[in-house]
């Protein structure tokens, strides 16, 4: 499931290429015809991410709310320009031209291992499509015309004169008014990139300390803190050397505050780089490997049975509320 950094990057993509533009909205799949009709022809006025929720605002205060869930993804095409962060990554996010994606990194293979998490053209669940970088191939397909015909089950297509965004497989996709949007946001925990940092820290502290639920579950509870998914959960707990089974109410105040501050830091790194880079202090070669491969970018996530990078103890995998939980039983006790 895309985590908070991906949704913030999607919001930035819309801010850069769709906000201020008149948008033709349709539902090629046919499952969102009524909602698309409410938005068709309106101007997008703002885009905002809160945790894993995306809110696209249109004139007359109508909003498209999208939660990608496990299978959802946005594909972008057209005149999608690179920002300075993308250029500094030397193409690993996928440089996008007038009608398609071009990989301009001469040193890297044409794929980013890690489910396209840093792709400029496609953000969300991995799948093959015309505008996505292939998982095994360095080739990409330039489009002969713009806009191309929708590929696959496109729930919503947002189209301007220069850019198109196709949404597939979301968990939630609905048109809301401002009051309904606020109701959704009020149910969410603080997001470090949205809330005042100090106020957000106090809200997270209060919500964690009043519950005897294990911290490994609380970090995934979007009403406690927004945007954290399986990857960031495992990595935050390891970086804090914290046993995931510790009840929130038993944690010292300074430990909870440090979790919030570390989440704020890692979320910022994720939005800036497009990758969940959770290992600090890497030399140049290690940084290069981490940017190219998820296997070299995390402390414990998806490293079950492998030696802990810190102490050598085998990393453990267990199920917690039907989600995979990774941790080191030696470092995190």
C-alpha cells in the first residue's frame, strides 16, 4: 500500500500540472460516471494530501477524495516536467517527455527495484502499463498521440490540454463537499507535513499514551498518526530500538516524541527523494545501492531470516493484525 510520502508526491504532481487548469473528468471504466459528471469541466483549484488520503479541490468547493489502498495507482502522462529533486536523482524517477516516459540514467537499469515507489509517471501499486517503467525491462513506450486511449480499468481520467492522470484500483474514490472533507480529516491522526509540528506531536503523544495497544499496531492506526504503513512502521521501530509489542500507555513521553520527530524526518526524505530511505550515514556506494534497490535501503523491512545489520541476530517476521511485522528481537527489546 502506498504510504504517506507517495500520496504527498501525488498531491505535488497535481499542484504542478493540474491546479489552475480546466479539467475534463471521465470514468472510462464506467464505475464513477456520476461522480465524474459532477467534476467534468471544472477547474482544479488545489491538491492536498493528509496521510494516505488525497483531496483534489475543484471550483465551487467540490472535492475528489481518493484513497489508493493496496491496489490503487495514478498514472501521469503528457507534458509532465521534472522538478529539481527528480533531476538530482539522475533519472531514477523517470524523466517524462511530451508523450511518454524516458529513462535518462546511463548508469542505472531502467527499473527501480521497490515497486516504482519513486516513479514520476506512476505512483501507487505496481503493475505493467504503457506509461510505467517495466520491472524487468529498461524500455518504455512513447505515445504516438496525446491523450492515449485508457489502458486497463481506469476508474477516473483527469485530462487537461497538456496532461492526463488515470486512476486505477482505488479503495475509495468519491466526490465530497467541504464539510464532508473536514469530517474525514477530523478522524485522522496528525500528519507531520500538514499539521503544526508541535501541535501534531502533542496529539500523537496523547493518542498513544491513552491506549494499551502495542505500539506496532498504534503506528499503523491512521487515527493515531497519519501516513505510516508497513515499511515505515518497521523502520521507525527499529530506529528507536523499540519492541513493537510494547503497549503505547507504557512508553515514556520522550520515546513517543522522538517517534513523531523521526517520522517527520523520514516523511520529508520520502517526499524529497521518492523513496523510503530509512538508513542514515551511508557512504557514497551504499547510497547508490540504496537508491537502486529496496533490499539495500532498509534496516529490517523484508529482511526476515537475514542477519540484523546492527547485531547479526536474525530478523523476525510475524503477523500483527493480519499485517507483516519485521523486527530484530535483540536490538528491539
